[in-house]
C-alpha cells in the first residue's frame, strides 16, 4: 500500500459521516495510522454497534446536520484540515422512496455545502467526495461503467448521486481549477460489505438480524448479481487517492471508480449461502424469497481500470474472502468478543505489506 500509513501519520483530516458504516471503518483505519481526526455526523440517541469498534474518544466528534451550512462552516474552518473525506449522506435506495425530499436535500445540498466551504479552508490539500456506483444511468451493461459514462438515476437516491457528480464538476471547472488551492475528486463504489453494517434492506445485515432474532432470512432479489467487495477495499482506494491528490493535484483530480475485478460477481442467494456456511451457527434458518416493494437493478458493475493503472490500486481480497471476513466479524460480535480489537486486527491484516 505504498507505506500509506506513514503518509497519514499526524495529518489533520475531517470526515463527514464518520459514524456511518463506511465512515466508521475509515475513521478506524486512519486512527490506526496515527492521523488527527475530526468527524461531523448526525447526533445519535441510540447505542449503535458501530460505536463498539471505533475508538471515538480519540476523535473530535462534532454532531450536526450536513445541511446546516452555518454550523458546518464554523466547525470545518475551525479545525482547518489538510484533507476532507465527505461521506455524509442518506445512503439507502429504499429510504429514498419513503423520503425523497430529505434524501435529495442531504445528498445534494450537503455536498454543495462541503464544496463551497472547502474553498475557504486555508490548509486544505485534497477534497475527496464519496458518491456511489448508482450515479451512472444503469443500462445493465456487462462491461462495467467507465468514469466518462452517462450519469443518471431512476430512483431518488441514484438521481441525488448523479446530481452531486454534475455539481462537483461544475465547481471543479468554475472554482477549484481557478483557485488552485487544493486537489479534488469524487469516488464511485458500491455493494460494500463488512462487519458493523446494520442498515435496513442490505442483504448481510438483514441476514444477521434475522439470525439474532431467530427469524427467516428474506431475499428480495435472489438472482440479482453484484460485484461485492469488502469495505476496506474502497477505503484503501480513497486513501491512496487522497495521498496522490496531495502530491500531484493536476494529475489525479477528477472522478474515480473503485470496484472489484470484472469476473468478481455473485448472486444474492450465493452470498447468503457462503455467509451461513462461514458462520457455522447452530441456528435453524428458513430462506423466504419476497418480491421487492421497490425497483432494483439486476446488474450494476464498475470498470476500475483507471484506478488500477494510475493509482496502482487493486482489490486484495477475492469475493469469497471478503464474505468470510465479514462473517467472522459478525461471529465475533455474536459471541460478545472484543469487537474493537478484532476490527483493528482485520485492518492490520488488510494493510500489511
């Protein structure tokens, strides 16, 4: 990983959405590298499991809504980071059907707020905005989407991510390029798995919750094919990208895909079978196939040749290994082991030379 941990040691980094699934893993990784972190997320009244594997005592935790421009600006300028990772979002397609207005406001205007305020941050060297593979107009093509492919969205969530990408490029051309203060990029990844994800309508979290409650596992779209990857895979891409942006802004600014190799795809029902095999728990489980209440794509793939070639980034764990690592995390959680210690062990294992 090009001794990436040495680069981040002591760096001041601001993460939005640092208590979400992907944000908590990014926070844990950067803490293990010795970075100085501030995180901005919604306040949470419930004791969620991600708090068990991220050492938030070592983070400057700021709680607020990403749509609150005044509060975000005050805290972002006060911390004055060298790097910003923007992950805060309403991340669920299903929820975007229930509350499209909040999804659009959060995902689009939250990102606009970050872009606008970033122009004022004195020490900022690189800005990385995390969007989604769903920003592409999905025609279910087999070759995988390239960064220059058409953007679009058939649901509110996907549309919000496509719009964010379009606005980002308008800011890049109108302001960032002219100011030349910092480097900037968007990243597109999807179908990420890993321990600590408890989101609704995601297959592995739904499986684990069903097992814990001794209920049947429900698959909405068992034959849907996805390029599943462990959460540490795109995170490693974000980290390599931010480093490259800092060292060579002109060459690396732009949009980047982070997805597994083309043949690394599996059906939902295969994911469930591997998960249950790895867990090896004495729990009787009945799988029930239920029709989805909202439209889902059968195929969505990314082409990551740009990141492979220019960033020297590749996935390290094959898909089965990613599922196994995820299953082992939840197994430790179910067994009430020290999940923070086990998370750090997975991080160390992944980033070792």
